[in-house]
């Protein structure tokens, strides 16, 4: 049986790496099996790798590009309607259907280049930053778990520091190894760390995954995020 294919334009638009388009092919049982045989993150990577026709290194992609490919793959395979189970504070449990084809997508500005420098307001240090790649995030998550286990530290607190390290290339023009950067971030002024997060938040690319809908019982507005787990690729039918 032939698979449905679609060429998609990535939100990064080729501004940070050569890849600007990907060719997706709809899922078969060969991909669906990964949902039931791997951890969530590994399953999603296996599915994408199998359904992208080009030879692309997923670790080199930014997360917004991966999320965009995942949503388009879901639409290509199962259709645009995606039901999400929600609970309102009034106690009402209901299913809200998202039209995945109408979700807003931001493309990187044409003048975007990286790395680019920001100057911290308290220390005056110049930080060179870039949009974190998927492999970079995975590596730091692994390092955070190892550090928390080794020193019996709270994982969420360690992850918070490693997340602040993401995307930092240089400090005052100098490279830092992981331990040096971890120490630097730990000792950073809280105002400087807030400024760093603010600067990263200004980079708008990919889907706007913060969604909202009204409770059908009380009309209260419910805010939620588009869930990007293996359940995203489970399709249900009603008689």
C-alpha cells in the first residue's frame, strides 16, 4: 500500500541550518509499534526518523521544528481533529477537539542569525546564545539526572540550572566546560537569570502550544498545553 506524503516547510526556514523542508510519509504499523515498545521520547524519535524521507539528524533540529513535524505527521496519518480530555475547576470533565490544521505557527525572522550576544544587566557579562538543539537538551537532561543521583540532590533543582545553561555558547567570548558553566549559572544574580530567560522567550518560532477553550458547563476559560506524548499518535473511533 502506498503511503501519503507531504513536503513541509520548517518554522526555522533554513535560517540556522541547511534543512528548511522535510518530506513526511504517513505512519504504518511499522511506526505505530514504537508507541508500545519504547519510552515516550525514544518512541517519538523512532517514529519521526522512520517517517521522514530525508536523512536528517534529529538531534540537530530545534524542538519547534520537531514539534511542527510531529503535528503535521499526526494530521497526515490520522486527520486534523485531535481530542483532548480536560477537567474544569467546576468539576466538569469533557473532551475538547483541537483542529491541528488551524494552529498558529511562527517562522524565524529573516534577519535572525546565531549565535548572538546579550549583555546581562547586573554582572555586565556578555553571553553568546543560540536556540537549543534537541540533542543538547537530551544531553543536559542526562547530565542533570547523573548529577542529582551522584550528589543526592533534588532533580528538579538541578534540572532548573541545566535548563538555564541551554543555548549558551560562550561567556565573555570564552568557552566553558559543563562543570564551569554549571558553577557560573549557580552563582549568577537572580536578576541576570531572569533577563536571560526573558531574552530566550523573545525568540518566537514554531507552534504556539498554549491553548485555551471554554468549559461547556460554566463557560470558564481553561488554559492548557498541546500534549506532545506518544498518546498524540493514538487514534480512537466511535461507532
